[in-house]
C-alpha cells in the first residue's frame, strides 16, 4: 500500500510540474476550450446548422458580435489577438469555426500565429490557397471547419493540426495534421480532443478524429441529443423554434451519468478539468471562477427563405463581481439576418 501511495504521489507531482511548466507564462497561452456542432443536410428545411460554445478565460477581452462594415464579416472579434473563433463573410457565404486542441505541447510564441487569424483568413478569402497559408505559419493545435454555406446543399471541410503529446518523456513531440470532407446527413461534434495522440499518424493520413471511443463523452452526448432533436422536427420548422431547442441543448451541464474522458488535459487541477466535462456548457462556479463558457453562437440556414440567421449572446455578464449568490448572467439572444442573395450581389 505504501508503494502505491508513493507512486500516486509521484505521478501527481509529475502532473503538477508539467502543469506549472505549461502555465509558467499563462498570460501568453490561449486556454480556450470550446465545443462545435455542425449539421449538414440533417433536415430538408435546414441545409446548414452550427452551434458553438466559446469556453475561455473570463477576463479575456472580446468584441460584440456584429456585421463589420469595413470587412463585411459577421463575427465577435477577439480583442487580444485580433482574430475570431467563428465568422461568416456576409457577401460571399464563406464560413469558418474553430476549437483548440488542448495539449501541453506549445509552439514557440515568438513565431506563433493566432489560430483566430486562420479563421479570419478562411472567412475573408475563402479556402483557396489555405494550404500555403497554413504551411507557411506556426499554429498551436486546432480543429477548424470551413466552406461556403450559401447553398441548399453546402459542403464543408474539416482540418486539424496537433502534436502527439502522448509520447514518452524526453522524446520530442511530432506534429500531425489531417483533413476530410464533413459528413452530410450526420451531426458532427468536436471539442478539444487530440487526434494526433489518440489516433497517431494514421489519423493524419485520413483526417479522422479517431474512433468513437476517442471522442470525448460530452461530444457523443451532444451529437446524440442534437440528432434526436433534428429528427423530431416537423417538415416545416420555424427558425426561432430550432434556435430555442438547439440552445437549450448547448446550455446543458451537470448531465446525469455523463463521465469525463479517461485521459484528462491538465491545464487546470483535475477537479477543475472534470467540471469542464459535465456537458457542453461550462458555467461559472464558486470553485472554478476564472474559466468557462463566455459566449454562444447558433447559425441556422433557412432553405425556404434562403436566409442565414446568426444568433449570438454573451454568457459572461458580471464576471468581475460574480458571487455564489449572484453568479455570471447570460445576455439576451440577438439575431443578425443575412440573405444568401448577397452572394449574387457580390459577384
């Protein structure tokens, strides 16, 4: 028993030392979590649906979501690094959304390009030339979905970049990347899993996220719930009803029976990491005040009216003075309507 206790203590000290090393310059490191849901062709009336929860340090500054007059991009721009986690070029329909890959392996910050700039490039100029843009820059690990959504049958691509951080101590991490077309007729969900670690180089060749067992439990739960919701919709659903239903699913936390992944990241203490896996939403908690879901977005493309509805809200109101009696608050949902016709006008 004493040997087991000593081994467990050594393992904890090793984990703590890695966390301390990784967070030694925490103010410079992006700790975003996020979870992204995409449904292509999952309902005849909804060619494209996207839901995105941004999990972030609560004190990280970010602008309100809006249609930027100078760029014609609909986004909530990150005030710290200048990019965005999700955006839509309203004139063309080019779209991109990002989640981070959570790993203790980090690139040299002196040569690092913010991952939000990758989203900005995809939205502003479309996917043409994106491989050269990606290969000529250095990024920390990410998952990104992108493509044009002004269509009755849109096609999107999925790209990831991540290090194999499960290598033995002392071995340099090898970085891998992969890409694939997003499936049509099936809900796709990704959070911050590491495909390079769970699937190795084979994933780099196929673009796979890994097997179902590799996917985080909260992502499998979200995929099932969203698929059930979309399947139960009437033939001609109202956009407002879709938004309410999807947002309620994205708001879920402390889901009964939902277990954390077997291999937890260790940016935070293990008990805090577990709190990030109780559902797609990470609320403010007295035991974990500094990090959580700070904003939400739901995008619904209406195939009948040929209009894209961009819903957004802050979920981080009052974080500066939050207490157990008065935790952070969610703002009201706001909507930006963008007609597909803008694409033809732009041409």
